[in-house]
C-alpha cells in the first residue's frame, strides 16, 4: 500500500509552505515524505519535488500558444487535462515502491475541486496505482474570523468533499499570523455553532441582502451543526506539536502504518533464586 495527501485550497492559502513544513518535520521524525508539484504555474517552493508537472507542461505554454491563447484559469485546467492524457509520465515518476508517502501540491484554482472532473479523475488514477488518499483542504485563517466568511469557507469545503469523495481534513493555515483578538473570535467557529455564526453576521450589519436570505443562512448553519458535516483544525506551522498532531490525524485517516508488523521484545524468564 502507498499513501498520499492531496493538498488543495484557494490560491495563497499556504499549500506549498505546508508541504515544505511536513517534509522537514518528517526528516526530524526520521521518516520519509516526498512531494509532487502539480501546479503548472508555480514560481517558487522550498522543497525538492519528486516530480514536477512543469517538466511536462507549463501554464505559460498554453497562454503563449498561437492556437490556444488561454488565460491563467483556462490554462490551469488544460494543463491538468494534459497530465491525465499523459498519465504514464506521472506513473514513471512515481515508480512502484511500496510504503511511499507523497504530498501532491495542487494548483490554487478552486474550480478544479468544487465542480470540474479533472482532479477527480486524477484521484481515480492514484487509487488504481495502490494509493490510499486523503484530501487536505487549506483555508487562510485570516479569512475565517467572522460569521459570513466562515459560512462561505465552510460551504466551499463541503463542495470539495462532495465532489472528490475522499477522506477529508480541513485545515486553518497561518495561525501564527493571527492576532490575539482574532484568535478569541475564532474559538467560536472551531466547534460550529449556528447561533454564534448567525449572530456574528447580524452584528456585522443586517442589510437588505442579509435580511432576505436570513432563513437560508439559518438552514445552512443548522445543517452544518446538526450533522457535523464540516470541522476545521487549526494549524500553526511554527509549532512542532501542532504539525505533529495534524500529521497523526491524517495518518489515522489514510491508515498509514496499520499494516506494519508490531515490534515486540523477548524477555528471559528470571530464576526464582
């Protein structure tokens, strides 16, 4: 069995930084975690990728091609579809070694995960190649400290969960950049409470739009709370314990290490004398 995290989320949510931090954490813990870059528009990252989609196709190629002339978003979709058409390239790069643990650093175009099929097809390929996969959805915590934004982020996370149909972990990134006041406000949202969320929306101003859709917001809030559909875990990459706790959670989700032999020690029986 092989193991993988599909690291996804909006642009600027800290996906590449997360991958770099986990690689370094693995080195400290004396285990191996590798990264595959699937972002054809990436400009810089701190890790050494096992495979890099830019060796196959770059988003700039699609934008400068005389026939295609795609914009940045269309170019990203084309690049992912091109990767699927040339999946043998990725398979050769990944090899077939057992017990691999790989992070797939994905593009920041949210449409790829919410309603397009390219990423879902990639997941099916990886599963056929004997990967246990968990999707890791990162959201910048600074955009999740009031009711309206939290509700929006929650619906985006739920959309990704429904579309990809994978074991799923939601992370609030960049916790180290949050002020003390914002951190106190965030505590209300880590365990979703529909009344707290709606109360926060009302405090921000009950304009005509909010008044019109108040019942819809209440219904969404109750649905999330009553059925425990979405939960976010705070992640502080500067805190070793925070990174370790998140990695343990994800390892449990993808059943990492469960097929390994249990280490035992033999003890000699002591003489009564």
